[in-house]
C-alpha cells in the first residue's frame, strides 16, 4: 500500500491514498484515535462508544458499510472517533469469536475537505422502526427494547434500557416472533384503556412462551373493553390504573411494566385482587411461568 505523507506523522498506521475497504484492528483504532483525532472534533461520548462496543462484541456490527471512516486532507479524522474508540476497547479474541478475524472491515475515505465536518453525521438518527419495516414498527421496537433490557435480569428494574442499541432491538425483535402475534389488540388496549404498548407487548410475548398462552386472547378482550368484569378482576384494576397517567419520575417505566406483570400474573393464576400497586422497594416481578435466567441457561 502506498503511504500517504499526511500529518500527524506520529501515527504508525498510514491512511490509503484513495478510498478503499481496510481491515482495522483494535491497535490501529487506538493509534488513529490518539494521533488523528482533530482537536476541533466534537467531544467524544463514552455512552455512544460503549453502545457501539457492545454491538461489536455481540457480533451485531455490520462491516464495510458505505458510512465509512472519513479523514481530511491533513490526515485527521472527520467522522470516525466513536467507532474507533469502541473498536480500540475490544479484544482481538472477542473479534475472532464474533467475526472470525482479529479486525473489522471499514470503508476509509482519505483526503476529504475539512469543511464537510459541518454537514456529515448530522442526519436524522436511524431508529429500530426505520429498520423493521413492519406494521406497528415503533411499538414493536419499544417492546423489543423492554425484552432486551429485561434479559439482564436485574431484580430492581431495567437500568440498561436507555443503552439498548438499534441493532440489539432488531436482533431481539427477530428472536421474539411472539411480539407480533397480539400487537393489533395490544394497540387497541392502549387506545381504549391507556395501557402502554411497549411493556404490555413485552409481558405478553413472555406469557406466550408459557402454559398460559391460550388465555391471552381473553385477557386482551377484558383489558380492551372492561365489560362484565367483577370488582376483583385483574384486567379491570389494570384499566383503572392507567385511566389517569402514572406519576412522572425516574421509575415510571419500571412501574408501568410491573403493574402489567402483576395484573397478568393474577389473571393467569385465577386470582382476584383488591388493589394493584408496586412499590419502589419491591423487586421487579417476573411473568409467571417464564424465566430469563432459564432461557439463558438453555441457550448456553
């Protein structure tokens, strides 16, 4: 490969003289981040690079996409730093395990004018809904995000929820076909009773993998209409709970999910309830008959 005499000269890994696909190792990524990161680039976000790293280590990273690494005429990066930070933090062993090679392939575009810095990477962020191309895509993406966060099995909530990446949401969606089985009725339950779609769909996807699956259609009819339900009916209590918006705050997401789980569990176990509530001091309830821990053991 012809070496391009660009600054900064301290970099041990030269750029190509023209656009091409390159094998980039963690060592190269670290070098480029150290010596080719322009001082006027935007501050590096540890959260963004951590999400990229998680996708790389999980084998979800798509290589050699047209959204390549861009360097200016002086050899400084214009659009590259978060991807390089993520790759620099990944071990070669992890790369070999996930991709069969100790590197990732990237398109590299050298010699671009620095003025394009003002316009690259400014587009509308691609969400899972943009990728799924299915009816109710936004709602299904929210449900898949819940399932991905729940898979960590944290007893007190879903702390990784905001860190779930789009590739992880898409992978989770494909791993859970049950998400689409009832989505139309779940959407109707949201319209009629205010029950949020994401956590409701996540709960029923888990329930669909249990012995109570055949009871889901009746449950959905109850929460949609509330007709002919006794005072202790779990579906009635759930409708009342979401009749008014839940209190705002940090734990609102976990609270909504927990209330839906508790109501479903009572219904599945033929148990009437007098009050439906969940305290912040309680563990996050599990869907009766389903265990993420058991699912992980079976996959191991």
